[in-house]
């Protein structure tokens, strides 16, 4: 098969028919050999029922229903595992990723690229989402020492060898664009038009964005540990200066209360260093614990038109 198009579905009931229609109209301009895989991430609306109807009418559309809400990038992983195309397109279901760009992505890939990312030059998201994305990418780039492009999301086309490499990664925390960049291969970019959201609003609340950001920063970098070590050295230096100050005052008779100097030194030296270092280390240990349990990163409840 030439092409697989994967879309994770969450609260997409009202957009599914238009999504499939526009994908098929666009893809059939250059091939009839394709499949569309819709992965329902336990959407609270009737998305799975709608997917079931569409799959019954069109055998090129395949449905995967997860047992619970695992998250967008885990749903993408489930779709990747079921894909059989030489080339794989990943796109969101909210129609902000325009299906009409798929032929352009494929054409660019034929220039010798293994991955072609769609660059959303002018994003049509709300101000809060644009700002949170900018902050996330800036902080993530700093903590991982990697360049992050805020215009790039999931939307793109990927050769099957790229997809196989991503699937081979055993990370329990998944973030598709970052994993694609990590595996390497030849990457290209094309600017695309970013559309307004078809229905509803993004499911990424501020709390969820912060949770996703912290998970990925810990999963893809150990720099926070090194920063805490540097911070610890800084606190030690400040503590020594404070200790010297109070020691001089004590020797000169400026402090009459016994034990005051010891208490101040202990509070700064032990409280400032140990609590923060242990906290950050504990987060990493927690991630190791999660990985050691080796639970599946997603569970499929139902599937349609798939062997």
C-alpha cells in the first residue's frame, strides 16, 4: 500500500464525515492505493459510533477504538502500529490540518526526504494556546539542548522506515514530533495554511499542557538534574557567605542567643539543597518505576476493517 493517513479522534463526531471526504478527495488526485485509520481515544461524544458507520460504508476507512483515554500521542502510536503504507500521514481531526495539503507533502517527499513536516507559518489558534506552545518549545529546547520549531506539530508525511524506528522506541512517554526528530533521517519542511478549528475547542487545558510539558521534559532530558546540581553549588556558596557573616557577628559579640548561628546555617544549607534535589530526583525515580512496570502504552478495545 502506498499511503496511510492516521488521525487521532477526540470530540470529533461533528467533523468526521467532512474529514474523511476531504482526505479522500485530496489523496485520490495522486493515488487510489491508500487507507484512512481513525483512532478513537475514548472520546466522550459519539465519535466511535460515527466511525463505525463510516467504516461500514467505506472499506478504505479503518477504525481503532482504545479502551480508555490514553492521550493524543498514544492514539497516534496505536494508529502507526496498524498502518501498512509505504508513506504515512499523521494529522489532527479538527480540520486545522488541511487535507488539501497532503498532495503537497507527498510531492515534497519525492524530492528525497524521509520526513516532511508541515510548517504552520500563521497559526489560527487562540492567543493562549499560541503562547503556551511558544513557552513550551522554548523551555523544552533549553532543557534538551535541541532546536524546537513552534510552527511544527504532528502534521506531516513520514516514510515507513521512520515510522518503524519510532515504533521501536520503548519510551513510555510519547511525543510524536520529537520522536521523529530524534530518530533522524532526512527531514524537509513545507509551509502550509493553518485553518480555523472546525468545531468546539482544544481539549488541551492549561493544566493538561503543564502536565504534558513536565512529562516530556523529564522523559527526554536529564538536564533538570544537572541544573539542580548547579543550583545546589550556588546555594552552598550563598550559605557559606551567610555562615561567614554570622560567624563574624558571633565572634564580635553581635549575637547573644546561643544556637542562632547553627540554626541559620542548617536551614540554608540543608533546606535549600536537599529538598529540591530530592524532589527532582524523585520525579526521575518515579519515571523509572513507571517504565519498570512495563505496562502497555495503549489498549485496543475494538477495531474495524483491520485484520
